[in-house]
């Protein structure tokens, strides 16, 4: 019987015409609207709006999946390919992103606007930089500029004034033409950001002078580019007072960028408002639970079909535009109005269920100004400090949140009107955000100059501070740091740089205090902990270093800093092979970690493997030629190999980078003396102990040179000062005994020899031999034991 029924039912279908009989078609179409075709541009805009939304919510996988569907639907659309490439870039798939951009920038892909082309070229350059394909990154950023420069050269009408002479454009170089006017720079994608990216490309490819040129050009356009300022400081090319005054053309450019961002945001909101929709169901269908994720409507009409009002059984089915907000499920509106039998939202307090749903939505970003007398702009304070002790605080907080949402969307009142009055057609801008009277001037497209000046002064002070740190003018850096406000001084980055300055000065206790305070202020910060591990290594604090290694392992095992700290921990325990294993693991995570290359070189030096140590130090210099520790390591190796000319050269390079280091000057003086430059060595060692009077090594080496020059009186004067600062050094007393012997004071010499024997019994044979020869003249005994 069932088979007969099914057969009779299927008998109504006409499969040849793919149609239905009038009776069946009437039943199928009751209560439903005719499906309308979706235009291609509207569907693509819907995809893009959804992708943009999920990218803002950091749902990268979801955005990438939608981007793939969009590209499948529109394979020749450059915009679809760009958004797919952006998602792939966020996922770390740089080669796939560049491949997608190659297709989007192909000539057959269609015409794009200049802004779209600039964004695609910029993203493609970023991918190439991550893939270390520097030539392609440079080509992406300079392609339009090179084409324009060729046109400029080929034009006989373009005359340019160079030093007062009018010459044809063909005699001007590419770089000179590029920085000659704002029109030429406008060919660089994304302006100042593109110039900064070009600087990164040239810096990574070891073209430092061109990198400096582009960094400075980016700062001229945008003085708030800290990335360019930081790079210039690290390259030693940051000029004094780079960001002292804000020029009018810079303010105009910043305001232009703000206006452009506002226009882009408005266009995105318009796209979303015309594509992203939700439907209000009749009361009979309002049974869906809030706990579940809202599902797509079961209607055959897609949400993007452009319809705003449908009639079903006399009830309006309204589709509301929702820019930037997750669509509220249809049942929420019906349940909200039926709560406790209330008919309008104006006469009721929202239910807890509804409020929980609204609270789970992303908050609406708002900005408000301070009082008219205060020019500082800040974000709306969402804390509940003012209601912490009030028992009615939760309800008040929910009311404020509910009122802010209804103020920006007017959702409830329009929904109630749409359900209660079926003859009314809802407006199309229900979810369009309204301009609040408390909106900041930046939102309106104008940046207040006073606020910019505050930020610019902060950048100037921090830039000066960081410049001193990078140039190893550590005392000046600490003085510049004190000009910052207490809030800025007590941040992780500033404490990191302050600890670095103290470490370069050899003030290990102060460096430890700053870096430990950095940990307290920012417990998850790993940058700077490699310096803290070095401080513990110098202070021989094994327990603290072991605890630090355990902490960083618990924080992030995929950080290069983590394995640097662990390697230092094993190095302190004289387990150099294990330390090298962890240093190699750190370099696998970050191949350009200069400090790790240097530490690896020192570990190989401890194992007497000088060839591998030289390789490590040279790798460090290849990454950063201003890393003086690597120059010092190479000089130490060549000195031990008795290649004194090479040792002197490398020590000189280290001193040029860090002229305030007493230790570097002391080693340079030793190398100069070994090369036969005794008087030059005395001058260098004199500079060393002037920089650090607490460093006895410089005076000791200076005394040894005086003794070699047969000037025992000056040698004895230096050794007395060394003995006062280091009274328990056996080498100092042994050297004093030899000098006193030359001065004809044998009793005092024997006393010094006996003191040296008590302090260092392992050298008894050497000391006894010197005591036995107390009455013999010193011949060829000018060399001394170092300490």
C-alpha cells in the first residue's frame, strides 16, 4: 500500500520537463516567496564582508575557508584572490599567499583600483620578505616607481632643477628622482609603510645605506613610525631630535589617512548592511533556544537575495542589516517581546537570558573625550570600579550595555514595530551605527594636534633613550630614561632596555634588579630574559638561573629565548656540549638571533674548538655587524693564536662600536703591546681605567708594560693601586715582588713573594724559584702572570 502511495505521488512529477503539476506546485509554494537570483557582485561582497568580519574576530581558519569558497565562485576576481591571500598570510602560509597574489595581479585578472593594487603589491612584498626572496620583494614595491622613472627619463619635456642647473630627467638617478618630490614617492605602495618595508628589505639584504635612506624617508612622511625609528637606532643612524616638531604637512597626511580609513570602514559597513541579513520570525516559530548557535534560515531564499520585507500569513518577515555584528537569531526577538507578557521593549527590563546573549556579543567599540579642558583621548572605560561595592551594580551594568546597544542599532524598537504593525515597511538602516556626540575628533577625520604633540614628545624621548642604548652610551641612556613618566618607566620594554644599559656598564646588580622588575610587570614577556640569564651567569647564581630556565620552559617552548636561557644554565655548570645543543635548537627557531651565534662561539672557545668558534662569530656579524661581542670574540681567538695584528684589528672594531667599555680598551691595549706598540698601549690602558676606576686589570697591564720598559717606579705605583683594589690576587703580589727586587728592596720583595705563595699554593714552584734568585739580576723576566 505504501509503495502504491509513493508511486502515485511520484506520478505527478514530470521529469522530462523538470517541473511539477499545478496542484503539487501550489502546495509547495504556499507561504514562500519566489527565489530571486543573486547578482555576482552582491554575492562577492557578501563573501568579502564575512571574511573581513571573521578576520577581525581572529577566526582565521573560518575566514580562509570562506575565502576559498569565494575564489571558487569567482576565480577571475582579484578581490577574492586578495582576501584569500590575506587569510593565507595570517595563517603563516606565505608561499601560498604569494601564489594567490600572482594570480590576482596578472593582467588577465581585470582592472583594479590603485588602492587595491597597492594593497596587493604590499602584501606580496611582505610574503617575499618572509620567504627571504628579497629581489621579488623589492620588485613588488618599486615596480610602479621604476616604470614611472623610465617614462620620466624618456620624456623630453620634463626638466628638473639640480643645484641650480636645468637638466633633462635622464641625467637624474633613480634614488635621487624617487626622493625629489611627493609625487615620485606616491608610487610606493602604502606610502610611509611601504618605505619602511623597503628599508626592511634592504637591511635584510645587507644594503644598509639604502635601508637608512628609506627609513628616514618613511619618518619624514609619518613621524609615528616607531619601526623605522627603532631600525635607525640599531643601525646607528638615528639623528638627534628626529621627532621634535610635527610639521603641518605631516598632520595633513595623517588626517588624510584617517579619512581614508573612515571611508574604507564606511564602505565595509555599507557592504555588510546590504548583504548580511537576518529574519524576524512570527511568534509561532519563536521556540529556538539561546544556547545554540543561530542556524541559517530554512527558507529557500538566501539571506543575500536583497529582499528586505516578505509577507507570510499577514506577518512581515523583516530582514535587518547588521554591520559588524553577529545576526541575532530570529527567536530572540519574539522571546524578548513575549517575556512576562510585555508587548514593547520600552516598558520592560530586558530578561537575563536576553542580556546574557547580548553580553556574549563583541562589544561595540566607542571612544569618548575627557572634559573640554582635557585634550587627552581615551577609550571608554569598561571597568566597574565605580560600582564595585554597589549590590545593584550588575543590573546597572546590564542596563548600560543594553542601552548602548539599542542606541547604536535601535534593534528592539524597530523589531517591535515590525511585528506589531504589519503594514509598516522597516527602514533599511536599522543597524547602521549612529554618530555619537561623544565621538572623538579622530573618528570625525581630524586628529587633535595637542594629542599628537604628546605622543610625538614621547616618541622623541623614547627614541633618544633607545638611540643611546644602541650606541652603548649607557649613562646617557639612563639619564634620558628618567625623563619618561613613571608609567612609561615601569613598563616591560623600558625596564628591558634599562637592564641592558646597566649590563653594558658592568653593573650586574642593577641590571638584575631591572630585569627582575620587568618580569614582575610583564610575567609573560620573554624578550630580555636572555640578558637576565647572562647576568645570573656572571654572578654565578645557579639556583636563580635554573629556576628561570624552568619558568621559560613553562611559558613557551617554541621561543628562541627559552632555549638560550636553558643553554646558559648548562654553560654555568661547565657542560658546554649540552649548552651548544640548546643553542642550536634556539637557532633553529630563529636563525638570525645574533646573541645566540655569539654565545655558541664562546662555548666553542671553552672547548678549544677555535675554527667553529670563528664560524659562529662571523655568522653573528653577518646578521648584525654592530654586534661588538662578536668582534671581541674574534679578537680573543686571534690573540690566543698569537695573530696579534688580526687581534688588534678586531679589538679596534669592537672599541669603535662600544668606546665606553673599559674591558674592550684593556684588551686592545694588550694587543697593541703584543704588536710592539708599547706607548700606544699605555695610552689605551690609561683611557680604560679612566672609564672604570674600579677595573684593576687595566692598571695591572699598564704596570707590566712599565716593567718591560724598565720603568719599575711607575710599575710599582700602578701595582700599589691594584693591590688596594684587589688585595687577594696572588699575581699582583708576585708582580710587586719582582718590581721591588728591581728597585733594590729585597726584604719587601720576599714579603710579597710569601704573600703570593699563601694566596695561591699551586704556583709554589714558580714563586720559590723567584725567591731563590732574589740576589741575581732580572734578565728576560719582564713577562708577568695575569689574573
